């Protein structure tokens, strides 16, 4: 009888749609849960690791781990979607006299002002202006930029100055165009593998004098090198930092995998084609009304990102092996109890996550995990009596290689926490997982 019950249980689990789009958000009756509840007798509530009958790679997770929608922050559940911090530094390039860019005496303050403004904008996503009367959600972006010096280097601020007649300038077009040159990055880059290097360069003085050259604020994201070149800050060093910050965020968007949104080939259905007008006009043209405010267009607003664009950046940041993931400040690898979460109802984690605190599945809570989860050092997953944790062929580890404390399951009289294995979950950076419930004694106070 026992054999039949276990066989039936795993057969039904293999058939259960654990990774549907609908269940990527909070849900109260996922099919998996129904199946598990229907066939698992109480004495088998803790299911120990078994060999999967499916051919999936152990720990790989499910198809939803590579779906954009799984990485779009849910405003109702931001506790489970912490803000990501991207490490950046700045390089100000000057001629050999230390001139021809933002004056050195104000450059540090200027960089910090613009960074502050860029982060303010990233915390305040705009409603999309196109298509007109759209109902595209204005989701939180959950990304910030973090000035990052070299660890252990005294007086390093993460803002550097270089005087170099040969490499200091930026020419965006014409016969002397040099914006794609890599030598300046290779010579002066600092921590290029882990920190996004932002080079602040002047337009060449000869270009600025030319009537045919627009010495505006412009830039180039060089994804392969881990660097951004930006020109034009020096033209008006007192320009509103919020205006300059738009350009910085646009280039960061490129670095995190976004393409221009008017191209119709940016991989997002929620960025509509449009005539790419810069400003509103009053001349009877299409620019009287059809103005985009998307960050990845060319326009004066540059403040909106769509759910798909946000999902794309976070999927890149969450996927192991992608270059951009190296830019993440790995503060999530260390425990921060303020970010511990308690699951009290039914929740499906359909995208990879980097948790910063403990995870507790409370009485009545069901946590269904389909993708990689990084637990912080010393962090623990706890399943309380009456709580249920379902692991769908995913990996749980610490992304920095620190040790985490594993999964603890509690029982109280006849009630137990349940852990269900679907496929072959993998645990790394922790002692062998013991899922045998231990008695829970509630505190008296
Ligand atoms: Zn661009």
C-alpha cells in the first residue's frame, strides 16, 4: 500500500504544471499543491530525495526560470524581490594639463550628484506615455547604482582622474570618430570584471568649435568591455543633474541588456513603435501627441521602463554565468535579518532569487520554488508545522560560496511541516539536508 501511494504521488507530481505563467505571482490554489494534498498521506509528508523519472538536469529548475515575466517585480510582493545594487566607478579624462573636462575641483561632487539623481530616477519609474491611454503597469525597477572603490585601497573613492593627451577625448562622428576605441578602457579600467566603469570624456575641442558637430550629452555602452563612455558633461558643468542622469541611466540600461525601444526588435511587446519625437510640439505634426518617455528611446523624458524591460534586466542579473551578474554588489550573500521573510499564504517563486535573510514558511503557507535560490550566509529555510515547501528540481546555494544553514522542518503533535521534492533539487554550500521534523516548542511570551 505504501509503495502504491508513493508511486502515485510521484507520477502525479511529474504531470503537475508547476511552472505556468499564471502561477508566477501569488496564487492560492496551484495545481501542484492540490495534487500533493490529495495523495500524500500524513506519514509521508516529508519526501526524501529520489531519482527523477524526468530527464531534466538536477538543480536546473524549470522553464519559467528563463521567462521574462518571472523577473518582473510584483509590487504586492517586494519583500521577495529586493533591490539590486550595480557596482559602478567613474573616470574623468583630461588633457595633459588636467583641463578640457569638468573642472577637477568639482568633478567628485558632480559625479555624486548625478549618481544620486540617477538613483532617484530608478526609484521613481514613470507611467509609459505611449501608446496613448495605455494600461501598461508602472512597476518598481528595483535597481540602484552603487559607487564602488577598490577594496582595501586607502583613499580610493571609486572616482578616478587621468591626464592623457592621446586618449582623453570623444569624437562621436566624422573622420576622427573614436568613440568605439577600446584603448582608453583597457589602459585605465579598474575592476572591469565586477564594476561597471563609466568614463566621462569631453568632446574634442576642435569638434566643439565646428558648426557641424553637436556637442551634446551622449554615450556608448561597451558591454563586452564592462564600460560606458559618456561625453558632454563638460559643456555645461552646472546643468541640472537630473537631465544628465537620464543619459547615464540609458547607457546603464544598454549594459544590462536593453536595446533601443523604438526599433521593434528589442524583444519586448510592451514598447510600442513611434515616430521618436524628442519634445512635444504644437505644429500639427505627429509630435504634438506621440511622444515616448521610455528610457531606452531618444526623448526629453527618458524616465519610463516597461514590465518587459525591467524583467529583462533582472533576468540577466539573476542568471548565473551572464557577464552582467558580476556587476551585482553581492551584499545579498551576507545575512541581513531585516530582509527575512515569512510566507503565510501560497506563493510561487518562478524566477531565480538572491535572498538576504531567513525564509520561513508559516502554518498555512505554501512556498513553491521553481528556480535557483541563493540563501545568505547563516541563513536558513524553516518550514513550520502546517507549512509546505515544494522544490521543483531547483538549486539552493549561497552565490558567494558561504555556508548557509539548510532547511529545518518542525512538527507539533500530529502536525508537521512538509517538504516536497519534485525532480532532483540540489543543495550547495550547506551541510547535508536533514528533513526529519523536529518538535517545535512555541515561546511562552
Ligand atoms: Zn542608446
